[in-house]
C-alpha cells in the first residue's frame, strides 16, 4: 500500500502536487490557509484537514508548498512541532540554501526527518515524465520516499546530502532562465520597434534555440575546464559577439528602446575587453561575472 501524504499549501503548485499524488494512488490529505482552494482537490479525491495539526497527524510524510520559508516556519514551528516528531517533512517551497540548512538544523533538534526540494517546473509539468524536482538531504530518506517522488515527476533527483544544494541549484538555474526571459523581453521590444510580427519571432526563436542551447552547454563546459583562451574548438570569440552586440545597441538607441538590461551586458563586455580578452573565447567573460569586489 502506498504511503499516505499530507500537502500543506494548495496554491497553483501545491494543487498540481496533490493531483499527481492522487493519480498515483496516494491517500492525500490537504490543508490550505484559504480553504476554498481545496474544493477541487476534494472533488478529485483528497481529504481536507480542518487544521494544520490535523493535517500533520494524518500522514507520516508532509509536503510543504507555500510561498516562502517564513510561511512554513509560522505553520510548523509552534505548538505543532511535537506532532512532527518521527515524520518526514519534504519542503518544496522555494528558498535560499541557508534557509534550507537552518530548517534542517531545526528538524534535527525536533526529531524530524527533513528533505529540501526545488521544483524546476511549472505546475503543468508536475506528474509528467518531464517534471523535474531537485532534492537534497539524507539519501536514505529520499530512497524511502521514492514512490512519492516518482509520482511527482519523471525527473526527481537526489542532488546531495547538503540540504542547501537543491535551493542553490534552483537559483543557478533560475539565473539562466531569467537570462532567456529577459532576453525575450528585449527581443520583443526590438520586434515591436521594427514592426516584426511576434509570430515571426516565435518561429525564428524555435529554429535557433538549439544553437543557443549548444552555446550555453559549451560555455559551461569550457568555463569548468578553464579553457578561456580561444582555441581550435572555439565557436566564437568575444570580438564578433561584441560587434553584433553593438548593432543591437545602435538599433535600440535609434528606436529609443530601454537599455537597462543590455547596459549590464555592455559593462561586462567592456571590462573583459579592457583586460585584454577581446580575442579570447566567450567563456573568458566568466572572469567578470563572479564574486563582486
Ligand atoms: N508556480 C510555479 O510555476 C512554481 C514553480 C516552481 C516553484 N514554485 C514554488 O512553489 C511555491 C508555491 O507557489 P505557487 O505558484 O503555488 O504560489 P501560489 O499559487 O501563490 O500559492 C501560494 C500558497 O502559499 C500559501 N501561503 C502563502 N503565505 C502563507 C502563510 N503565511 N501561511 C499559510 N499559507 C500561506 C497560499 O495560501 P492561500 O491560498 O491561503 O493564499 C497558497 O497555498 C513557491 O515557493 C514557488 O516559488 C512555483
């Protein structure tokens, strides 16, 4: 028989988690501050708990998915703490590495097993083959929860025992994602100014996305290996990138497009070029985006 699970927090993501658990056959108890949001989940087979305490008492595994760690703290660190003793908390709320480690320390002090996860997906990916969740903490606890994790997504991975790892990777991957999303905002501003239909942009983006993916993978690989100087495998040195970048800046100036984002890129290019890296691999820029000061 599959273990019963409690989910605290049934917003957009929490609701998706509950649907996936129900679909996999887990008896699922839910609690949400705004009880109305649990109605569709009850219709799908979940049991609603009237209080956090009742929700915690209903299962040995408690998944938390609220807005932030202070919300989790407010829910679980008061009188409820003794009811959590011996249970497994899986924190899937987004947060920082240090908040995850701090929660882990609290859990040890209160006899609670604690895993910290980062959901690298939107709700529509939960319960599907491509649903990615990164989990850090004790390997044994992760293995014991395997059934439940498999229900949540086809790519749920244990990334290490250090509880901060999942959240650290989350921030790293989000930095990459926002690069793409803010880039898309710039692209749309250019298209709008130049009367290019967004459907055309969408088509060309799909066609060129594999090139971008290849460049990102190459950048990571070369930086990891410290291969910052140009060599026979260099796809592009800083020089042609900076020339093309200036075309973008010129277009933006002519069309009076906001430069807040690209000015940041410009500053990094300029620092690298001033330090003599114009003809090095693009990966040489990695020396100018690390620790500040
Ligand atoms: N949506 C995504 O695509 C996505 C992707 C990856 C990770 N996440 C993470 O998943 C978490 C939830 O995101 P979401 O998209 O589900 O957000 P959401 O729809 O805004 O839901 C937020 C949830 O947190 C609850 N909550 C907030 N403050 C609370 C408090 N002080 N006490 C008790 N409950 C509280 C809300 O309760 P009420 O209903 O009562 O307001 C609701 O259940 C966040 O950490 C988010 O970063 C989301």
